[in-house]
C-alpha cells in the first residue's frame, strides 16, 4: 500500500512538473514561431506555425540593432561588474566569516538586510549620485553600479561557503610566514571555485537581462546594452514585432545555453553557500 502511494505521489509530481515545464516553455515557443512570420501573419494567428519561415527577420534585426556592438557593450559592463563583485564579495565574505566579533556580525547583517531593499526605493538617489560623481552615461560607471548592487548577495554566499573550509589550512600558511592577503589569494581563493562559478553565472544572467538600470544610466546609443537596443524597436504608434521577437530570441540563446550547462553548479553553489550562512 505504501509503495502504491509513493508511486502515485511520484506520478502526480511528474504530471505537475511536466505541466509547469510546458507553461514555462510556451512563451519561448510563441517567440520563436512568431519571429519567423511577417507582421500581418502574426496578427492573423499568433499560435500557428509560420507559413514560410522568414529567416530574413534575424538578419535585419541583427544589422538594424547593431547587435555585435550592443553585445560587446553588455559583455564589458558584465565583465567589470562580475570582476568587482567576485573580488569584493569573496574578500568581505571571507573576512566576516573568520572574524567572530559583534561588529563583523553587524556588518554581515547589513549586507543581508540590503538585499531586502527594492531597487525602486533607491532608484532616484542612485541616479543623482551617479550624475554627481560622473559615472552616469558610461559603461565602466554602469559596471561600478552593478558592483554596488550585487555585492551583498555575493558576500552572503561566500560567507556561508568559507565556513566549510577548515581553518587548519590557513593556520599552516601563517606558520610558513604568509600574510593574510597572500593566504587568502593563494590558499582560500582557489578553494572558492564552486561558489565563484555560481556567483559569476547568477550575476551574468542578471546583468545581461537587466533593462531598468541601463535605461537610467546610459544615454549614448553607441553604449547601449543588448536589452536597450532591442527596446529601440518599440515605437510610440507601432512596433516591429517580427524584428523584436527575432532580436529577443538571439539575446535569449546565450543565457539559455549558459543556464543549461551550469544549472547543477548554480543550485549546488547556492545551497552550499546559503545553508552554512
């Protein structure tokens, strides 16, 4: 009887997961199918297969939006942001994890608490600060803003992961005459590879897909990220939906590939970093 209940529960779970998967995949199907249609065919039936696949939509969108340049801009911004987040987050997480004082606990609490503050609550203040300091309107400035906004999650994950590393490894390094900084980069940092991979993927997906922050900070079209470039196709009175959908599909493919490859690492790193945190 118990085995039957277990099998029934497993079957029900499989049905529910399959239904949820189809629900998630349906918008992707809609985007791909309609990106191969012309404007009139989309509004005739958005659910049907294209009568004739218009691959030309992808070429036009690629050229019209200068996707090579916008992709390069996005990679530069993400590179600056991720590099700063990994370095600052790992060092802060390590130091706070190894320092057992009320001050370190308070600082760690502030990092965690900052993750609960919605971006809309600081948006205007952040815009004014960026304008005064001169970081507004530049790719490097946008990367610096991402560092400030993303480092809290990184500190939380690194803080929990460092607790899994035995202190004896550091103590042996200190006995050999190494300082704290050398010990961190030579001994601890290489051991953080699993959680570093998780942080890199999570932050890259966030920065690649983000629209609001680049829209606030970037005004020069030559520095547009890929999401801002796609938004150019939305007009006040009409929108070029075939090109929009084609551009969205092209922008979505790299993220999908990265997530499929590293999904196990993401879940493992998040759990290992959070459980001990």
